[in-house]
């Protein structure tokens, strides 16, 4: 696992990520492992654990600021 | 006494290798690989959950990371992610609630539920299917069915992972004959030796033992409870409940990493903050505190104290525990710090004091708790806790079983 914590752009369909743009490169989401949420204080945070081919990405969506962050990546 | 002849009505559900399986659900690249979730990823970190593949290699919960890596050097070690596990817990709870209004979470990965309408085998199969569809296809559960909670749990352990077993009046002898005493929940080495002394060497001996013998073996009423449990009867709530609270104490512990090994008081303060918050959430007050310290040279020290008055405020708990700490001969180089509070009572009434406005103190504490609940724990905290919020991390306690 590599911690990243960088802002990314995410294209959604039906409230789930379809593709991610990180460092000017697009990553197509091929599988959603788990989508969970929790509160940081009163802010609802959504976490999407997704695959793009053989790359695992952990995305964080802040429902207050409406921002996406790439938190972690992992390559087998 | 005969075995309970009623139709089974209790389902016990256990998420297989809970934390590890949830991590493998979230990250499909980790599936079917030996992975562990450990308190710390360093060599001395304690393994909290091992994946099914890791377990097959002999890696077990409770082992140190270094010992597991001796078995499999390429072992993947992850840190726990409590929000993820709580989320899965809530989703499974929601599924179970759609079958019964009597669902009791026993811990983060175990549930017990009562269904009186029969057809438990069908319900259990459907629950397993729904968990796969609605929570995650990689998450498997073992389900046990019986006439009481205890045997339902024993049944859930019969087949792992992804099992479904039943203990009833028709098959209990066959099931018991295949089990060792230590296969029973609550019977480990100590209790096993205790039973052996009375000639009870197998589960069938245990089942057939008269109540008087069990009372002697366990030193009192516990013997009767074991007799009832093994015969498929539920211990009545009034008998099971020894006090107002089923919970007998609240506490927290922390194993400081090497760079925090000398910061005992700020850590104790933070542990008091967590314990106090949990205590007040359960509307309880206490009149006893306890401190345990263990240093890196293997020396340990502990002391408890019964208090002359009930306390509920973090600062009061801290004050008492700090007094214990000052009496300790271990103050630095700590490996483990644990605090707990005991003598629980319901906080429905307050004892007024001559020199202190207890009602004001209670209102202030409630207000702080509300703010911390809304904006996150430690939003408002004591000034003495001059540590960053990650020092005592969010952990999931091992629940009752």
C-alpha cells in the first residue's frame, strides 16, 4: 500500500466512480470492491475501494466540500 | 435433565476472519492471499485477524507479526480500518433485522438472533446469500442454529469458513462426541484442568455431569449455568444479570510505540477521555478505578481503588488514576498502559455535594460530549492531553462472546 492523499477528478455514473483522472492520466474503474461511509464530525465521508485493471485505488469523497482525494494505491 | 426438546430458535452468525475478509472484499487484489490485519505493522505488532489462506498456513490471531513472517516471509500486513468494519457490521445487522426484531450484536463480527417462526435453516441460507449479494461477494459467514445462544455459537464454530450447522435434540450426542472440551467456547486450558480433576474428560462427560459436581468444579452457581447451557436451555436474564449493568467495567488500553514510551500521563489522559465518553454514553457512573502498567523490561504494576463517591466526569476519573500512577514504581519505558473503571451504577441520580456544584459539572460534561459527538471525539479535550489525535488510535474492542 502506498499512501498518496492527492486531489483527483472522478467521473461518476449512478453515484459510483466510472473513471479517475490522476496526474493527467485516466484510470477506468473495472471493479468496485467496497463502498463505505463514516462521519468525520458532522461531515459524511464516502470511501470507494476500486480497481483499475491491476491497480487498486482508495478514493475519499468529502460530502461537505464535494472534493475527491486519492488516498492509497496498491499494485499486486 | 433431558436436552431441550423445543425446536431450535436461535441463530448465531460469525463473520469468517472478519477484518481480513473485509479488507479482501475492499481490495480484490488481496483475495486468496495470506494477509493479516495487525495492531501495528512492525515486527512486534499483534495480529488481530488472519485471512483464511493465512490461517491454513498456521498463522493465528494473537501472534506477533514477526512470528507470522517466519512462517510466510511475504505476508501482507495491514493496519485496521475500524470505519470499514463498522460499516459492514451495520449492513449485516440491517439484513438480520429484516428477519427478526431480536438481533443482538455480540461483537463487531458476531450476532445472535431469535426466530420463533421456524424454518431457521432456510432463513440462514438466505442470510448467507443476501450477505454475498448486498455486502460483498467475498464475505462469508458461519452460522450456527440451536435452542440457546451458547450452543448456537458452538454450532457456528463446527464448520469454518462459510458453514451452516445445527445442534438439536436429535444430533447433540453425535456432535458432542466429536468435540474436545477445549472446543467449547469458554473452556480453555484452565477450565479444562478444573473439569479433569472431577473426572470430566470429554464433552459428553461434561453434559452428563450432575449439577452438584459442576457446582463444585466451578465453585458455585456457574456450574448450574454450564449444566443449563449444555442442555440447550437459556440462562434466564435475571440469573445472567448480576448487576444493573451486564457490562461490569469500562476501560481502554494502549501499547505506546517506542517514541511515546515515556509519555504516560498524556496517554492516560486520553484513555480517560475515551473511557469517560463511553461511560457517559451508557448513562453510567462508577466508584472504582484501576491502572495497569507494563514496561519494556517485562516489569508490570497494577492497582485498583474503590472511591468514596461516584464519578462520571473525565477529569475526576483522570485525577483518581493519576493518583494511582504516582504510587507506581514504573513511570517510563512503557509497553502497555491500561485503565478501567468498575462498580458501575446508573447515572440517573446525582449525589449533591457541599462544596461543589455537581449539577453544573454534569451539564458541562453533557455539553462537551454533545460537541465531541457532533464534531468528532477530542474536538474539545483537556489541555493536559498535549498529543496529536492519532496517539491513541481508534480501535475495535474484542466483544463478549
